[in-house]
C-alpha cells in the first residue's frame, strides 16, 4: 500500500512531464487516477484539481475535527489507492 504522500508525488511528477496526463487529470480526475493506479475509486469521492499560478496560490489544510468513525472511513477509502480495480 502506498501512502497518500507517495501517490501525490507520483501524480505531481507525471503531471510535470506529461502534458496529456495533466490535461486528462484536469478534465476527468477519477478516470485518470483510476487508470494510473489501477484501482476503482468510490464514485462519491470528490477530487478537485487546482493549479497554482503567479496570481493564485492554493493552501490545502488537513481536516482536523474528525471523529474516530470518520478517520476510519477515510483510512478505508485511502487504502483502496493500491488495490486492483
């Protein structure tokens, strides 16, 4: 199982060197990530692709008010990142 950080690193690296992948990621993130990692992502998982530029910077804050049940549910979703589709 790969970590979220490792998955993000792979996505960033590929997007930096592959303009077709980068475009696909922007217009169809679910399908693009499913194909890249060979997994089925939950259809209700929202994926938003943002791109910084000189006039816009995005800062993503981690969720911090999660219940134990919410943390378990998130962990279960993320564990699917390396499971065969």
